[in-house]
C-alpha cells in the first residue's frame, strides 16, 4: 500500500464505508495501479506527437432513406401499459 495515500481518508472523501479487509485490498490495488502509472512515466515519449485519440476517429455515415413505420397497434400491444394510442410510463417529475 502506498505510504503517501491514506485509503481511509480517500474513502471518507468519497463517502464510502470500508471494512479493514477492503482497505487492505483496495490499498494493494491502488499501489499496483500507481506502480503501472510510474512505469508509464518512465517511457520516452519525446518523439510521440500529442493526440486526443489513439486510433483514427471518423464518422461512419449511411444514406438516410425513408422506411415504413412500425404498425402502432402491434407496438402498443407489446407495451406493459398503454393509455389510448400512447405508452403509459411511470411519472418521474413531481407535481
């Protein structure tokens, strides 16, 4: 476990209650993670150009063609609840 990081303090900041076993496990995992980060920091990246993506990013577009719509009655027949010609869903906004 890294000496400079207090696992219990970090857990308190995150409002996470940890058992003693979890502190030990997460401390070991954090130590391993920081070890990997330190190994990466030792790599010579002077000849590597800065980039936001590690693989090429491109849009894949398809032709926008109209297609037949689904039959309303068939779709509504599969709904858990319906109200007339509409889906009925639980209210999520308070009155």
